């Protein structure tokens, strides 16, 4: 094998291991990919240094995998290191630096560190808007991310116009069935629900769910997210009987697709439990 011939820390061996980790990740074998990427990162840091482009690639790929696995606590310090390295290599306003800033902010958002996430999200948005323009897909992603944080903080009236702007631009630039457009449909429905605009919210979520089922399939995490959002909207509208089968389907799908301990699965379980309590099915 190449490892036996060249040694475990040879750049070619590490490149091969990095590629294998990516393949394992694509196959859903996340635990194995994590162990492999961790080893590659440590070896590259030792042999190449912390700011070498290959080390940085390992750092970014490992943190992305950890975020995918719902391990935002472990991802956050890696992403903070990636931002520092990017700033040193490329400068503070470089697109790659802004991408790492955005990723760090989203990990903080998942951990509910809103005060720390907000300036990073605004930095990414302002930097991308200045460099790429107001309607570039990355600018719209940053716009959407900032709105999601405002929503998480309960600032729904501030989030709504940002999400409308993102949706309009994505529909025009990417088309109505693009995954980013469907994400915007789903995301805009959330502040509308909170502001009591239930009919419009329901129309958007049903549109998103139908398109995601057709393009991604019924078991895709994005489809399950739309399913969960529709169920929670129906519950808010006083229709728990309509919501229950959707929440059951969402939870079963999350358990199968994401695993029983993933934060998304646990959220869907909690949503189902709260609904069952509402309708008096305590035994379940």
C-alpha cells in the first residue's frame, strides 16, 4: 500500500486518506470519516504547519462534517481556527475568509450564541454584498442566515423583509425549483407563522414540501424539515389532528436518515411529544 511505502505522514498518503474520508462521508459513514479526517488534520498540522492550504482544507472539511453530524460544539473551535488561518493567508475580505466567517456564525447560531453570531453574520453579508453584488447567491445566503438568526432571537418583523428579498432574488436568479429557492420559501414561512400570517405561511410551506418531495425524495432531510414545519404550522392554526400524522412521518424519517441522537431527530421527537400532550395522548 501507499502508506506502507511512503509512510503515514507523507503528503501523498494524507491526500489519499483525505479523499477516502470524503468518500466515506458521501456514503453516510460519518464516524469513520471523522476519525480519518482528524488523523489527517493532526498529521498535516505537524508536518506542514497550521496555515498551510492542505491543513486548512482538512480543518474546513472536518468542521463541515461535524456540523453535518450535529456536533456544533466540536465544530465551533475548528471553525474559529479556520477563520484565523484564512485571515492570515487571504486577508479579512477574501471570499474564502468570508465563507469561514459565515460557517463559524452558523455553528454559533446552532449553539444559540446569538450575540457572538450576529456581528459575524453582518460581516459576511456586508463583505459579500460589497465584493459580489446584492443578488449573488452567496450574498443571498448571508442575507438568509442573518434573517434566520433574527428569527431565532424572536425578531420576526425584522426577519420577514430580509427573507422576502432573498426569496424574490432567488426565484428570479435561480428559478422556482432550485434548492436555495425552496429553502427561502420554507424560511419565510417561519416569521409569517410567528406574526399570525398563517394562510400565506401554509401556502409557502406546502409549495416547498411538494417541490422537495419531487426533486429530493420523501426521506431527504430538507423534505423532512418542510414536513415538520407544515405540521407545526397546522398545530399553531389549531389543527392538531392534521399535524399528528405529518409529525410522525417526519420523526420516523429523521430517525432513519439522521440517526436517533441527531439534534434534528431529537427536535422532531420533542415536537411529536408536545403535540400528543396537547391532544391528550399521554400514554404515548
